[in-house]
C-alpha cells in the first residue's frame, strides 16, 4: 500500500473502535465495514501506522486477542461476497473504486492476521470466496502482509503481489501462481506441491523446507535461493534462473533442468543422474563431486565450472562448452564428447586423448 501523510487514528483508537463495533453489532458486516473505512479505508494505513498497529496488537492479552479475531473472522465471508465494497456513499448496486476496496481489505486483514494468537486458517473453503480473496492479492502491494498457515489450495493467484510476505506453513497445493511476485517472501515449510509457479519471482525467498514436489517452476526466478532443504522431486525447473543458488548435496536425479541458468550456483556433491540439463548454463558453478552419470548435457555451457572429482560417466556432452573448467580426477568413461570444447581446461592426458578421439576441440 502507498504511504499516507494524512494524520490517522493511533493504534489504540483503531483497535478499540473496531472492538466496540464488533460488540455493538456482532452480526452486522456493514457496521464493521463502515468503521474500517473510516479508520483505514478513506485514507490508507501508512507503513509507520501499520508498524504501530502490529506492535499494539501484540501487546494485548491473548484471551482478548482470541475473542477479537473470532468476532472479526465471522464477517470475512460476507465482506468477500461484497468484494469489500460498502460505504454510506456507495450502495450495493454501485461500484466503489478498487483503491478503496483494497485499503479496507488491508486494514481488515492486518487486524485479523496480527491479532490472531494461534496458527489458524481463516480463509474460506468456498472456491469463489477463496478466489475473491486471492484477487485482492493481485490488486495491491501490501506492507508486512501476513498469510502464514493460510490455505490457498487450488486458488488462482496469477501475478499476485506477495513480495516479502510471511507465507510460512501456508498451503498452495495445485494453486496457480504464474508470474507471482514472491521475492524475499518467507516460504519456510510452505507447501507448493503441484502448483504452477511458471515465471514466478522467488529470488532471495526463504525456501527452508519448502515443498515444491511436482511443481511447475518453468522460467521461475530463483536467484540466490537455498534449496538444500527443500523438496523438489518431480518439479519442472526447465528455464529457471538458479544463478548463485544453493543446491549442494541434493538428489535431483531425473530432474528437468534444460535451459536453466545455474551460473555460479553451488551444486557440490549433488546427484543429477539421468537429469536433463541440455542447453543449461553453469558458468563458474561449484560442481565438485557432482554426479552426472547418464545425464543429458547437450550444448551445455560449463565454462569455468569446478568439476573436480565429478562423475560424468555415460553423460551426453555433445557440443558442450567446458572451456577453463576444472576436470581433474573426473570420470568421463563412456561419455559422448563429440565436438565438445575443452580450451584451457584442467584435464588429464588420458581424458584429453579420449576427447580428441571424438573430435573435441582444445
């Protein structure tokens, strides 16, 4: 949300007014909406005001916070049914500006998610309502967005703005997150099994123990990501940007990584048996002890890579670029080195002779 220079109610006032509304009109969503609109809808909450509100909510007694969130959560289905649109100035037949709706949504969700004292999923199971919630994540960029433990299974979140969001323990199984912005997000223990993350931005995200099994990550931006503890079995990483990513000691056997960018990535001691790395770029990559047995590296660029003691037996390196690579103590028995390039590579005389017999260049 954009910052506002307008003087807004302080955190205590926001909390008490919403609490009073919930107590006075516990079943009237329009009364709650009007209060939210007055507090954080007519003018958006600034980042400073949001920080103060979050801190204040954390100071309230757990019992009070539990009762507050339960009362607040009861109105979420009705608010979503009306797309967070209702003010004295707009009746239900007219269309309020999207900016107004997103501001009220942000005020409501900040209160609900940060007052919540326990890890509960507040999202509706109804597909239509769930996608209405997801729609708001595509409309705006929200400061300190908290969505941990929420269930978005099967939701459509294409181009969602989730940069820096807290998504730990959330579930996105089979969700659509094409071109979503997850840069710097906390994805610890998040479940993306079977999700479509094609073109998504995940660089610098926390992917500790993240579940990407069978996920589609085609052309996803995963620069600097630590995947060492993530689950990626069956994932499609073709065309992904994994430059400077950490994938050491992983089992990536039979993975589809063709056309991926692994420049300067750490693949030390990773198992990539029968993996498809055709047209991959691994320039200056750390690949000591990597196992690439029976893998496809047709036209791969491994220039400057450290492949010390790597296993490339029966590997297809047709027209691969291994210039300046460290190939000391590498096992290339049965490898296809036809037309591969080894200019200024660190290579044994035995391997040089074997490569030369296949018309490799030096």
